[in-house]
């Protein structure tokens, strides 16, 4: 059975707090008294009221009751004020080369300035691939935020542990690797077909059941169904050759899929309760869970379990491809770029930012991967732990304008024409069949500029290039709700 000492149960924990005293209790001490004494409405309010009125019925005065409650139920800490504008600065590791980049950087600066007002934040940084990812005040892609005693679910986003893994397959034909991988992986909504699903570790499944954030029917179901899948958007399966050795390698890019999205939602629910109690003026997307609470410790553990699930997901696809090819396996390593890392007494939140210090995790090898776009090499880098990057490097090329703006700029050019012009000589495949033009190279920042800025700011040292043979993307997949509508109509 799951240990639910941290909270009565997952259901109770995510439910709205009950603020009424037990039935039959003579109400003399009210919620107004408790608020005056520094207590704030929450899951403990019913117990406070029960205890207070029991003490009153036994003849205690209000002063005595207040003293007893302070010993048994300490009042909530004082609310935290937002930092004054400009008080907490952030490091910029990004340059402007054209009007699109200027507009993009101005928006990133605006959102980072608002983000730095969050009471828990002590430092920030932006990478060369930075671009906005939501309303003003939302951590941008390519953003880093250092918080004290706080885990901010919104700062790792719903795509928790979005990450890249590489496996060296030796001197094998890259086309055969891509063919084998295409028959194994799965892009788009949902999981693998029945009979083709990968098995989730029973030990990891039991660990999910023991964590109140992960022990939900939906989370457990999706963790099993989504193993061996990659989702959509900018997630990919890339095959190329090492420029240093000439050996073929496979690189995958995806996050924690359904179970990660459920954890994010549950985490934001709990963080919002703390936000209302501790800092109601903080933007909702920047709500946090205090790391030293039972909830904070359980959420931190849930993040580590989701990380393990995501690594297993990458490994399942890679190993199945290895076995299909009967390939010689060389090095295999990975790194995440949507996650929270603890360093000293700070929690470092990287949103589309790659940890660039050697021992950021127990399985870190010192090497990390930075993909640029489908027509450019994947960079194999060694981080430099730059102070002005808070120890991070970029996760890719980033965008200077939105997907919709890219489509507008296409004009009369067809997806087929654009694909041919931008990926000539490469084997580019779209799992759903339709070409997703917003994932073509022109949708991203110029790769050469990003590489130059990595070197200019000393964020990482490039040790190898995996030159592209081809890749698989999800493709132009209609939103899931459109498919459901079509099914209902049929």
C-alpha cells in the first residue's frame, strides 16, 4: 500500500479544503478569530476550529486558546511580497542580429523582468535560443530561474523532462536504422497499439503507486500506455553520422508524455493552494510548492520518478532499434532540458535549457546534446558551468517568431516545395504523412548564430557533430479534439 502520511490521500490532497467544524460542535471560536491570530484557510482549518471550540467548552479563554493553538498548529508564515521591479537581475547570453531577433529579445526581456519579481527567485539567465512561451511573466524557452526552497511546476512546464538521448550504433547503414526506427517508434496522440506496447518496469510502477502525486488511475494508465511513444510538435527521431568517428548514431527527443502532463497538472493544483496562502500577488503560472513541506518533498520525488520513466522511454526505443538492426552498441547518454535541478540550497529551473555542469545528475557523463534543426548537426558538447548562464547552455536553436507567423510568411510556397528547398539530400519523414512546415529549418533561429553565441558566451565546448542523414517528425497531426469530433459524427 502507498504511504500517505504526507497527505491523507491523493484525492484529499488535490480536493478543495474543508473549512467547516465537525457536526455538532458548538461554534464560539470562528474562522474570523483564527484569521486574526495568523491562521489562514486551508486543509487544517477544520481541525483548528474543532480544537479551539473544544478548549472553549472546557473553560479556556480566547487568549489561552490562541496560545495552545500556536503550539499545536503554528500560524501560517507571513505572506511574501513581490520583488520590486529590477531588484533581481538576470544574465543575458543572447545577441541581436536582425529585426526578428530584436523583437524576440525584447519580448523575452519583458517576460523575464516580470518573472524575476516572484518572491522565491534569486537569479535568472537566458540562453541564445530564448523565445517567449506564454503570457508575460512566464519563463521563456531558453530561460533559467534559481529559487530558494521552492519548486515551481510552471517553470518546467507540462512537458516535464523533455530530453535527448544518443546511441552510437557503429558502422551501419543510416537508412536501415531510420527504417527500423520508423517501424518501432510512435508519434502523435495516444499510445502504442495493443500487442506492440513496451513494458514498464514493475519496480517503477510500484514507485508511482507510492507517490501521492503519481498514484492516480490516469497517471498509472498513461505511464504504461505511452511507453515507447514520442508525442508531437518538435519531438523527433534523428539519424546521422559522427563527424569525428564516421559511426552512425540515433538521437531521440521527447519528454514524459501523459504521466508527466498529469504530474504537472497535480503539481500546479497544489502550488496554487500555496500561492493563495503565501503570495496571492504572484502570477498563477509562477505558483510554487515549498520544498521543505511534505508536499514539496513528495513532488521532488515524483519529478525523479518521472525522470526515470522518461529515460526508460528513450531507452526502449533505442534498444528496440538496436535489436532490429543487430547493431554494435557504443556510447549512450542523455540529458534533459525541461526540469528542476537542486544545486546547493537552490532549485534551478531550466525551461528549454541544458544543465552544463559535470555532475548535475548521478548518470551525467559530462557530455550533452544540443540539436539545432533537421538539416543541421546535433552538437555533442561539454558544458563549461558558466556563472552568467547559472551553469546552463542552450537546448537547441529556438524561434524568433511563432508557428502561425511562419505559416503566414510562407505565402504561396507549398509545404512540398519548402521541404525540398530546405532539406535537399536528407531523408525527412513525417509519421502522420502531412508535412509540418513549422518544424522546417526556416522556422528556427539560424543555427550558425546559435553556435557562435554558445562560443562567444563560453556556455559549452563542442566536441563532435552528428551530421544528419534524416529524421522522423510527428508531422501535421490534427488536434485530438478534431479527431474525437469526427469519430462522434461518424
